[in-house]
């Protein structure tokens, strides 16, 4: 036995003594189990209740944990108490109630054996830990001492530099020192025009308006940049951009994803909480504490408590596989997901690798993983969901697993209670009817409307369940949140051998990662889950990872690359910091300044390093092509959200108000199939929204199209950095998407409305609106020539189209009659291959002006249908989304729309220098 | 051997080229439109350079023109599919040579074809094609974790410090692509994790060598042109003129060349791609042969049929993906489900390529980022194995009915004909006519290769 394992077992002594002693004494009972009970279960029960065959009712009896957890009806056995064990009740074949096995009663002797086994405590042979567990102890000890990231923050001195005039702040000294050491000069400073565009996008995700640009460029005060930065930090747009950065880390999504994609109707509350917290500059340690343990923190008001509860949504909004047969696996998978988001998101460590084996690279033993798992195992995950294999309709919805946000929601309606009681009775009858039809040929008999009786019976049970849920549902009675709360039973949990949820090894006391053992860290409160102490440990001022990781994330968002390139991985396989001293300086300063994100952002953007131009020389590129040493400001493409928001802002149509909630919130918790009417409706609502992109509905796997082509955050897991691809589908989007055509039209209208300007100055105004700069003379000439020639070409086309009487609006086509938003929108005319090649089709013509370009507003008056779908129906193929045509008929307007679209499509529009 | 790919062009000179390169045929229209007003445009008029993804001659005669990669993400268990080990089957439950408990495959194996190659009952349809196969049985790789191994399989290295270009990007860089109206590199249904876009990215190669991602129902939105072609061409020319202006400015973004190419390709794709991705255009019999159906169960069949259509149209590198092979548990049922999803489509693809004469020009690569252990993991699982696992080649350039390399009697370690991922890449490039040591790109003062500083061409498998 390895040293670590021995130590581990000694450490466990307090909890495990009883078990171990029992295990030794029980060679008799174990033998009894192997001789009598296991064969009995295998012969009579495995066909319907085991891992490899089936798990009817969610129950499996081929492992002890399965019996203890039980199925849909609750635990199957209560060790020591045969009379309280459902298994015993069922095998006795009572007059009323469940009879198991259904077609054959066990003999009295067999039943007696089962009773005896349960009375003896239901002993089961213990699963041995593989020898590999704990075998890396020595290697781990070495790694703990040597790897940079988990060493304490070092006290760094501000470095001395040769060019003393260059630095504007301490940050600059750290950067310049490295540059001087490499014999590289920083390039020139950015021009004010580039700087205001850069800093406005970086801080708010929006372009500066022409007026804001003028004000800054003309402001010769030495503190002009400070004034600008302070204004941006104070704007609510700051939280909308920087909150989105955190949502990337928090793998925010508004549905389960995975095999059955169910909506999260309340996830938006967490999204709004994040944005508000960032805008209020909630200190980062407090920000984290509320997300990990908001339910356990003191609150000064019901409102504060409600916000703290919403914050715990962080632990609830991840991907879930509700179509999981075994409850224990569902639970342990969710625990794993929580461990991953906490450790990777906050600490930059991939602790979830230690679920099945000791971490292969970092000193994270499986023991530590299950110490954390115990904390989350003692926590109820309130996502409003439960697992079920092959469920449909509202099967997955569990309204008890939601967090009511106000006491008013609790006042029970006596009338409702009576209705519920009545429905419960009806449900019993309906379930019995369905059970009777379930496996009998009678179930296949068709009813009058052609549906099998079995299906009709099942739908009836679903309907009654839905009605009961609706009456019981706290979400129907008042505001609720997704989040977590301490479980009724809190306990340490067992190591799961090789990560298999049912294979229980020794119990591990709840705790944290031993790689970060901090002075005076709080021990887990045995009466609670331990999340409060976990939050203490994560935000302990001497926890070196929490501050380094967030500071590095912030640096990345402003300088293009983290000081540690692998922002989510500070482990052995991650990158090493390019400027380790700077990282520690920033981390220490961050803590000293009260964990203020705004202060840190301010400090960085006021540095000279940040304000460098993006110019380059061959010498620089050869010496350091990746700009690791920060000799310039790396240009960047705007993020998906910024591109869409900038297009709306340029078109003058951006709605800066926060929408109430999310389009998702009105959907019942029923599977959203990729191309079902509900998913299509949500996609259409996203397409027609004019709110900032952070507020678009974010169903997993159904990313709004405006974001999808420009590399949005992967919603499945922590993603601290985004990709930047450059591919033809982006050009196709900018050339053809109805949203772009509409916004180009809006921009054209905006420019053409300027009656006070001549055509030349309208071009200038369009450039200023779209690109934030005045065009050079050749650019204006080029634009005017383009406009003239395009007017001519448009006129010819329209003339050619005239005799064909195609000046009518394109026909109204509903893509699908069940679509909730189809009404009143027109379809984009091109069909089939859409080619225009040698025989150009006339453009689909619609009247120009307000009517043609008014955004289609969804008006879903009626609630989404609650009729259950059969989950095994094939998923329908893609239907073309409902689109509008935005082709103007006036040649001059058409030419301007085309020109404005070119501005929106130019690389300059979406790249920052 | 002629050196056709530039090994020493610096990024600065690339940009200088770009300023004058124009964008293929679009330039002429632009020049006319602007009446030669812009000095820069005049300069551009002097050099009407071809697209950077024009076909380029290989270093030496190519044996294959294109690759289809059937990627089994998550590591397919070779012990239960294509690696029959009599000793493993006989020693079920005994201790394994490297520890653990050996577990025989629960699936029946049989010998197939003239070559008598062993295939398990999981692949009855694929088994009919064994005589076309060139098995590589001695592969090994560096990291027993999916993210690193998937990235290494696709880019040659899993070093976190510097992301490398994917193999499809290297192929495009080396060879260009036959059909200028289509992306030269298409990946269908790629995994979002394990590196995500890194696996079809171009890293420091110019962005126009990136793979284009398509959904498993052929989703590629916005292919329908929003206006008549002449008008759109005019508009694109204006956009490109603006883009070239930006390229001339200091500190222009590196991806600008990629942006310019993306517009040219997008313009051409509009007329070709919608038909190409519409597999409903295939005769019913063909769709049935692949097993095309809606929903997740038909995903791989649809991907394979799209892959054939794209290959036929001249796409240089097509990758399709079946995920979910990571059977640490649920091995038995998981294998049955995944084999069911892939067996018929792969067999149909091979048949279809063969009948159309495409298999003479197309190399099919079938396999995972690594293999699985001959020993048990839990009651119904197998852990990762990086020390010996197979991949299968078929088609252009490789010996049919051939097997290269071997693992030990249990299938644990590669003992003969060992091939590292770098060797696989060197060999694939050689089959496409590229010398992996010459296919270099200078970045940050050094030449980079797909094979880094290693790689052996395994000529033994060449037909």
C-alpha cells in the first residue's frame, strides 16, 4: 500500500472506522450476500433493473448505491430496517401497490433471506481502490514545491529601466525592462483616434459616436484619457461587456444542451446579476463568494438575499444530461461539472481530471476531488430538473428543485391544494391504465383518431402531471431562480473507483485541494455543505491562484493575450508567464485595492503599454512575432457580440435598454428540438432583437446566427478565451444576411436624412458613423463613383424588371405554420441554389422606407404548447428561417444601402488597431 | 525535387505582395469602376496575381490528390473492432502484461476477404472492403489525454505554447485546391472541445488556409446571394479596395489576407455550394445505401455522403466526425451504437468512391486520436492506450490488402512498424506529393513543419 493511500486511510479513520470494522467482521454476511442475495437479485431483477440491461423506474439493484438511492419512487432499501424498505414491500406482493417481480412471487424463504440481509445492514463487498491511486505522492510533493503557479505571490520590486522617460506607470516599467533586455524598442504611441476606438470597444463593447470621438480628439487636457476612461467605466455598457467575459468563464447558457436540450427559463437572472455586479464593481472576492455560497451568507435585506440566491446560479447553469438512466450518475456528472467550473474558472486548474484517477500532470489526487465532491454532493442542484431515461414532455421538470425568491410565493392557495389532491387521484388511475397497456398488445390498438391506445394513455398521464406541476409550480406563483442550496442530508462522500458513480471506495472528509493548503483556512462546517468554507478558501488572500487567474484574464481582454497564454490552465501543461513579476505585482495590487476589477482595468488602460500603436517593423516581427514582449498593441478582431452591437449602433437602431428577462423564460421545460417550432421561434426572436447581444437568447447548440459565424464562446465548458477564425461563411453573412441588409438600409436612411449635407459630405458622415474616421479624398471620390455607377446599374435592373410586374412586395410566406412569429414577415425570395450567375433574377422588390424595414417584433401572445412530444420522433431537418427582404426600390437608396453595407462588411469595421 | 513552396517569405513581404495582389478577377471590374483613380489601385493593376489557393505542383508526383478523414473522436476500441488478438481472447480475466486484468472482446471476430483480415461483428459492411485496406497497426502518440492527442493528430504537436497549423491547412498551403469555387478544406461536425477550431485552424499560416466548418445537416447559412451577381461583384470590389487600403496601413491585422480571400471564395461559393451540400439531390438508392436519415442517428451517414460530393467536386481535404468513442464505461452498448452509426456509411462511401473512380485519386483515413487498452476498466470499459493502436488507410497511393506494423500479442504496445503521429503525417504528405521536410513556413525566425523536427515517410505502404 502506498504511503499516500495509507495516509489517506489514516486520515479517514474517524469516519471509516465503523465501516472497516464492519467489513472485517462481516465475512459471514458477505458470504451470505454472495451465496443467497446476489444470485437472487441477478435471476429475478437484473433483466429490468441493472446497468447493462434496463433500469425501469430509474432503479438498479446490481449495486448497493443503486438500491440506497433508489428509483423514481425513492430508496429501495433502508439498511437495518426491512419494514421500511420498498424492496421488501414489493416482493411480498401486497394487494395494493407495487408487486415485484411482477409475474412471479418469490418464495417465502427467498423473501426471508432478503429481510435478513437488509436487517443485517445490507452488507455488500467493498470495492478496492486501484493501486495506482495515491502512487504519485512523491512526484506530487516535488511538483507542489516547484511549479510556479501555486507558489505564494512573490513580493516584487518595481524594476529599474534605462529609458526613464518612457513609462507612465509601474506596469510600463515591467514591460519596458523585458523589452530593453531583448534590445527591442516599444513602437510609437497610438493616435488619439485609434485610442478612443480601442478603449471604447475594450471597455464597453461599443463603438464611440462621432461626437465622443471629436470631444476626445480635441481635448488637449493632460487628463483627457483619464476622463474618457472614467466615463466608460461608469457607463452601464461596461458591465454588459465585462459581464459577458465572466459569462464565458461561467459557461453561461439557457438550456441543458446535451442529448435532450431543455430550456432554463430562469437562467437570465444570473446573467443580469453578473452584469449588475460588474457595473457595481462588486469586489471580486465577494463576487465569487456569492456565486459559490450566496445562500449561506448573511443578508441585510430580502432583496440582498434574493440576489445572493441568484448568484448561486453559477453552479446550476451548466450542461446537463437529463436523459441519464441512473440518478447517481446524473448527480455525480453534475457534481463533476460544478467542480470543473469552480476549479478551472476560478483557479485555472483542471481538477475534474482527478475524477477517475490521480491527475496525470498536476498534484491533484483523486482524494482531493472527492473531498470537493462531498461538498457538492451535500448541495441540492436547483436547476428545476431531474434525470430520466427516454423521457418526454415535462418528465424532466422538477419544480421543487427551484429557488423561490420571495416569501409571497409560499402562500398556498387552499383551492389549489384541493385541485392538486383531486388531480393526484386522477393521476393514479391514469398511470394504472398506462401501466396496463404498456407491455400488452392492447396498447397497440388504435383509437378513433388513429393513435395507439398506449400513446393516448401516456399523453393523459403527461397532461395530468403538467396540470399538477402548473398548480404546484413556484415559478407560476412568483419569481424563482436557478441555483443551489444545502441538501437536507449533508455528508462526506466516497471515492468513486475509476470515476464510476456506483463503485464506492473509502469515504473522504470534505475539503479542498491539497495543492493549495493555506494558513488558517476554515475547516468545513460539518452541519453545512461546506460551500461557505470553500468560498473562504477560494478567496483567501493568500490563495495565489484566484488573484493570478483573474488578473490574467483581465490582462488578456485588454492586451490580446494573457501574461499566461493558457488562461484556463495554470497547471503543469499550461503556459508559463511571459512577465511573472508583472503578474504577481498586478495580483497583489488587485487584492490590496479591494479586489476591484474596475480599478485594475483603469490601471491597465492608462498605462503607456496599452496605448501603444499597432505599428510594426520587420525587426520586431522577426524577434518576437507573437508580440509576447508587448512592443506594440496587438490588433484584434471584434468579438461576435461587438460586431453585432456595432452594426446596430451604426445603423442607429441599438436598443440600449436591458430587456426584461429572456425570450426563453416563457417556455415550459420541455425538450427544444433543434428545428422544432419553439427553437425556430427563439431563433427568429434573436434575429429580430435590437438589444445588446449579451441579452440574446443563448440556447446551447442553437446560438443566434448573428453571433455564430464570429466565434462566440463555447457554452459547454469554461472558455476564458475565444477563437478568431477568418472564413468564407463570415463573408457570406456580411453579404447576404437579412440582418445586415436591414442595418445597411438603416444606416443609409440615417445618412440620407442629412438634408443639410451634400453627397460628398454624406459619404464623410457615413465613414464617421461606421468607421469613426473621416475618409481621405480618394476614398470619397471612390465612394461617389461607386454610388453613381450603382445608381445606374440599379436603374437598369429595375427597368428590366418593370414589364414583369414584379414591383409588388414579395409574397408573405410563413416558413412553418406552427411558427409563432411567422405572421407579418416576408420571406427572402431566393430559393433553390440562389445563384445569380449569367441570368440575374430581378431583385425581390418591396416598398422602401419605414414599413419595409421595421423590425419584425415577435408577439407571442399564447403560451407555448405543452403537449408532450415523443422524444423518439425523428428530428425534423432545417427549415429556412423566416426572413424579410430589404431590397429598396429607389435606385439611389439602393446604391446607398449597397455602399453602407460595404462599410459594414469592410475589415476596418471589425478590426481594431 | 523542385522547391515550389516558399520557405523564407517573411510576413512583411507577404503583406507587400498583398498590397499589390488584388483579388483575382474582381480587380478588373474594380479598376474600371474607379477609373484608375487610386494610385494604389494602379499599382494593383500591374500585378494580377492568382489566388493563393490556386493548385500548386507537388514536390514530386503525387499518388493521391485528396484526403477524406473519418475521425472517430474519443478513441475507438481497436480490441473490439479491427485488432484481433488470439492471446487476448484466450486469456480473458488473466493479469495483463502491463498490469490490470485482460478482457477479451465480447464481440465475435471473423476473417474477411482474400486477405483474411480480422474484423469483428460490429463492422459487417466495412468488413466487405478489407481487401482495399492498408492497416497501420503500430501507431503511437505522446499524450494519453484527449485534448492534447486530438490536437496532436490534427496539428502534429500538442505543445500549448504555440498553436500549430492543422494538417488540412498545411495541405492547402502546399498544394492549393482544385476547385476555386469551394473551400479547399472542409470539416463537417467537428468537436467543439479538444482544441475546437485549433484542429482545423491555420495558426500562423495565413487565414485562407483554415478549414471551413459545416454542420452535419449541411448547414451553411447565407449562401443565397442577396442581389444580382454584377451588383454584388461591384460591391465586393469596393469592400476589397477598402480592405487593401487597410492592408497598406501600419499595424494592419494579420488576418487581412484571409478576409480578402474569404470574400472572393464566398462570392464563388454562392453559386456552387448550395447544390453540393444538398444530399437530397442524390438518387434515393444512393441515400439508402449510405443509410441517410434525419436526426442524430443519421448524422454520420449524411456526413459521409456530403464528403463524397465535396471530394468529387475537388475539395482537397474533407474531415467528418463521429464522436462519443470514449468508452471508459458503457463499452459494450456504446460500441454497438457507434458502430451502427458508422458501419453502413463508411462501407457505402468506399463503394461509392470506388464505383466513381474516385478511390484512385482519394485517400481515405479512418481512425482515432489513440486506442484503448486490452485490459478492463471497471466492469464495462477500457482506458486510453497511446502505445499501440491502429488506423486504416484505403484508396489512392497505398497498397490494398496490406498491413504494416503490429502490436504485441495483447495489443498493448506497438512492436513492429512503429509509427508516431509525425510519421503518419510525413507519410500522408508524401502520398499527396509533398516532402514534409520541405513544406515549411517561416515564423518568428524559424521554419516550421507539420512534422516539427521528426517524421519518417513509411514508403513500405506505397502502392
